C-alpha cells in the first residue's frame, strides 16, 4: 500500500506561481466566479432554472480552478502518476499513457460538447461564447495537467515576454466573462 507521502513524491504544498501573472490569472478565475455567481443569482430570481444552474456550475468550476492555479494541484496529480508508474514499472512507457489520456479526453470532450449542444440547443445557442470559453479553458487545463513534453514546449513558448500559456488560459477565462457580461446586459435591457 502506498502512502500519501510516497505518492506526493517531490511535490510540496505552496504557492504554485507567485509571480504577477500567476496572481493575475488566479484573480481572473475569481473575478469570473463572482460574475458567474451574480448572474446565476439574477437568473434564479428571474426563474430561469437552466441558465441559473449553468452559471452556478461555472462559479464552482472557476473557484476550483483559481485555487488550483496557486496551489498547483495538477503537479501533485502528475507526481502521483509518476510515482505509480515507477512503482509499477511502466514509467519508460509513460508517453504512450499521456498521449492516450489526451486523445481520450479530447474524444470525450468533443462527444460531450456535441451531445450537450444537441440536447440543450437553446442554452447552447444562448451561451455559445461561454461554452467555447469553457471548452478552450478545460482543454488547456487537462493538456497542461498531462505534462506531455511536446505540449509543454508549445504552451511555455515565450513571445517577447508573453508566454503562450498566459494567452491560452486567460483567453478561455475572458471568453466566459464576456459571455456573462453580455447576458447580464441583455437580461437587464430586456427586463428593466
């Protein structure tokens, strides 16, 4: 039986990204969560149950991702996977497992996205920008968590001091924020 200390390996709790952009990104997650919570509350008062549930789900997701941003929990899970791979003697083949994980996730995400878009057409149409932002953001998070070296090189690419992982992560967050603000404005205009 493996202990928590063994599985955690070299990971230690602490601030994962103590630099300005790390704090800015975590703050963006929490700003998105606040906006989504306000919108969920407003839609609930307007008795729009599906819309309210959707934005409440985004609220929870953004809070969890914001906490993860600074605690770097995906590194803990990657380290646990590494420790298990070493103990079970399949570490030399980890790239196949990582690649399979990404392919499986992308396949499941596309299938879930297509199913949701079809089953909840009106909600999807109404919040298409938010869905695209969620898909973009969650895909980035899972690929980052998979720690697949070639993807890591791409998202760590630095263009004149701007890292691609900042661009990718913040784009997803702000697509969701923009969708929420758009809904708030159209709901207030439609229901003065």
